[in-house]
């Protein structure tokens, strides 16, 4: 039986032509990124560059290359009014946009780039927002105001297979890149869901001394296993890449946690709202999970900066509910 293509699936979801053009362009970009990542050791691209991004993080050569590739490709799409990239300080204007263009694309071109040197899982995260304005120059405020109006979100994962998890409405579908056909083909029935219950959590345990009381209590309950209040044993997973850890939750259930911490530079966690937390929240919620930032749903956040960091808890609904109750009881 012939697999459904990404293009046909998007059409069947009723997405607008503008959104469709953006998604197919991002898919083409990430097909190229998958090849670049695969050839990186042979091309000498696994080290750090001499540059830092807006967050003060040292950029890898692949961070710069993948960012430049995505920006160049999206600048050719007339429905793209503006872009926000993790690697660029300001909003990127599209001089090639059409008169009625009102879509902004926010993306992290290479999530988990610290995994490059050890051949770990990395990925790309993106979000498509509908702007209230189609003015000539789109401001940060325009993009931030549109953050609750996501028209599409997704991530690519570069592992043994190159996969795409995407949503343009109420469903989440998974696609795999066919090397033979050089296009993304539907893997499942087009309705991915996250298990409501789980016995896995993903968190960086080395930061335990910096956690707030709600996170500390939740993890303590998990670690007590069958002898504790939860009456079941838990496994811990931590890949050092949001894409890798969240993808595992889609496959097996679980909860991903990157909290605020009592640590300089991590007071609001490490994950950026526009191009990491917000798109992942849309995907998780559309797959039946939950996504919160402390006691607030992530998608209700009113960010004030395009590179703003926020605490993140997302995954299986029953686990996130337990953490939400802990936050509400400790306020």
C-alpha cells in the first residue's frame, strides 16, 4: 500500500496554501539538514565555531550552517512575513513576501547541538504563527502577540531515521524521510497520542540542588518507587536534547521537565518560549498530553521577549496533573 506524502496529508488537513508552502519548504530544508548532519564528521563540522548567539551560547558550526539554510529557504516563501531564529538576535524580515503575507515562522534550527560531538540525537523545532498585521516591518511585539495563534508546529529528529512530528490543527502525525523517494511519508494513521499514564521522567538530575520544592517533591516520589506514595517504579531518561526526550514521550509516555532553578542564568529555566516550549506544547496538547510552565499552561504565557526562557513541564496528562497540583499547593 502506498504511503501518504506530507504534501497530501497537509492538504487533507485543510491547511491554507500559505501554511502548506511553509511546511513543505521546512521539510525540504530539513531533508538537506539531515544530509549535512550525516556527513558532518567527514566534513569537519562537529566542533564549535568562534561565534556566540544571542543567549551567549557558543555556536557549533552546524548551528550556523543549519540556520543559514533555513533562513535562505524560507525567504523564498511569499507567505512568510517574518522569522525568529534561536541564532539571530532580531526578527528577520522577508523582503520577498507578498502583500497579504501574515505568517511568522519561529524555529530552533538545531536543537541539542551539544550532542553533535558524541553523535547523539539532535533535531529542529518550528512554529508557524498567524500575525494580526501584514505591515511592511514586523516587530517583536507583532510576533509575540501572535504566539497564541499557532497554525502549525512540529519537530524533525535526526537519528537512525529522520522523522517529522507535525500538527496543523487538532491531530499530530509522524512522517519518516524516505531515502529512495527523498520525501516525507506518513508512518502511522495520522493520529499520534501520548499515553495518559507513565513510569518515566526526563530531567537533568545533576541540578537537583537548584530545584524548587514542587519539582523536588515530585522527583522524590518517583524515586521512592513501589515503596513510596506512587506505588510504582520509575525510569529516568535524559538525552540532552529536547527533541530526543520529547520524542520518547510521544512513543512511550512520560514527563519532560526543565524547571526554573535557583542558579544564575537559569532562573527561568533554559528553554525558549517561541521556538521550543510553545510549539512543543501545541504538539503535546494535540496528542492528548499537557504542557505547563510552573502552574500556568505554556500556551497561555504572554512573553515579552522573542528569546524569553520559560520553565517547562510536559507529557503524559496524569503525571503533569500531579506536578500541577504540587505547584498549586506550594504557592
